[in-house]
């Protein structure tokens, strides 16, 4: 996965990070429907993807806000991991390697929500989806 990320452009990694987070963000939103900070982080990243306009204050603020939402969850659970995933995802606009953080926190959310006897298999399935999805996004961008 790391080698694939190294070979992938930042915009594609940002799209991938959003896609990874969107698969687990409901775990946060179901528990904290009034807290929009992780969603706002994803929206900030999407705005950068759409416009190409990078404002460090916006990206950093959205990332820190999403991580603050995660801290406020308190316990280590899927909601906290989902908020962390969103905080890492938005930071991809600044440093592409943050996309890996988003993917890893998404895996953590999957692990924490799964039945303990099925958690490892759920993570392996999600990791495979992440890898295949990034491959597909890269191929699609190469054809554009």
C-alpha cells in the first residue's frame, strides 16, 4: 500500500481518503449527529479537490477540529476512529501521506465495530477494498 501511495498524485489520494472515510463516518454521525466537525473536514478537502484553492488555515482548522471531536468521544471506539480518519483525510491536501492515516483510522473503525471473532477478517476485507479502490482511481486518472 505504501508504495502505491508514493506513486499516486495528491489529488487522487485526496479522493481516496474521502472515499475511505465516507465508509466509516456513519459510526461517528450515528453517535453524534449534531457534531459536524468530521463532515466539515471532508467538505474542506472536497472543496480543495474541486477548486484547487489551498488555504492552510482552512485545512489545518478542519483537521484540528475533527481531531478535537475524536478526543471528545473519549473512549476508543469506531466513532472516535472515524473522526480521526476525517482529520487525517483533510490533511492530505497539505501532505499526501496523511491519506494513509485516513485509511488506517478507517481500518481501526472497522475493527472496533466488528464482532471480535470477525474483526480481523473485516479489516482484511476493508484493506483489500482500499487497495483495489486506490488502484482503480489511479487507473482512471491515468486515462483522463
